[in-house]
C-alpha cells in the first residue's frame, strides 16, 4: 500500500488485494497485530498492509470484521480476524514451516499458558496504562508483578515453545517489547533480579530475525504510551508528515 498512515473515518476503502495476494489490516503499534506480523515474518510470507485508525475506524472496516479490531487477514475474498485465529489460519494455508504445535498435548499446554497470561497479566497491564488515578498504580503494579511470576514459572526451556521459538513465544512477545513503556510511565519493569528466566528469554528473542523485522524501539513505544495515557493515541507517531 502507498502509505503506512492509519486509514480513518471518511477514507475510501482500498480495492481488494489482487488474486493470490495476502493483505493484513493492522495498526503499527498494536500488540495483537504484531502477533500475526511475527507469524508472517517467521514463515517468510509476502503480504501488504493497510493500517487502521482504531479510534476513528472507517465505516468500510466494519464490513471486513464485525468486531472492528485488528488484525484481519484478507485473501481471495476470504476474511479471517482475531490474532490467534489468524495465526492458525496462516499455518493452514501456508503449511510450510508450520508454527502451531501439531501435538494435541503441546498445543493444549501452550493454550493454557496463554490463558494464564490473559487471566493474571494482561488486564493489569492495560489498567496501568489507562488508569488515570495514580493512587491505584501501586496495587495494580503488584498484581501485574505477581502474575508475571506465574509466567516466569511457566518458562522451563530456552523458549516457551521448547528449544526454539514457536507459537507461544510469538503470541507473548509483543507485550514484552512494550514493557519499556510501563517502566517509563509507571515504573514497572521486567528486571533480571525478579525475572531471570524471562529476561534471558527476552535476550534470546531479540536475536531472532522475525522479531527484529517487527520490532519498534522502546522510545517509540514510550511516546505512543504517553499518547494512549492522554486519551488521544497517535497511531501515526514516528511517521513523516
């Protein structure tokens, strides 16, 4: 697509991708969309991107997905949405270098760790970013750190998926990339003394080509986080006018 800038209310729906071409509807700094970008990068799939303004969503985007969230995949008139669904779908239509576990028990284990993440971490993560009452921060931060300990305990190999990175690693990584935002804004960090296994895992993840391909620097996440906390997220932050 000609621009990385987010399309918003009043914009014209872009024409469908040409036959055989995959399109990702995304937002540059959305962690859920990054899950799917990591899968795409790891699998070496070519695709085009349309970024969406998540506060001023175009009317046509609701026709692509009834929940109007990113990521969304479109190919040959078929549409799939929700990050985990998108990622499994990619493994289905591009079976080479399958990332989703084939073993039912391993797939269940990874799903249970994600459920742990959803129940014990992610809600507190967003509450810290979005809560304007600073008096609440210490209690929420403690709940977040306690939840992170459960994730630390779940890491028993070099990667969450085993000896090499896999689905669970890609599905968790986007929030770890953004912890610099929490450190800067509310003073919460993933430190080596509290989370030695997670910090070592983060260092290993940062060496992966697919992570480097999708990575945004801490400074940009901090700047974006501040716009989120202000209530007016700048989805085009860092792009030239």
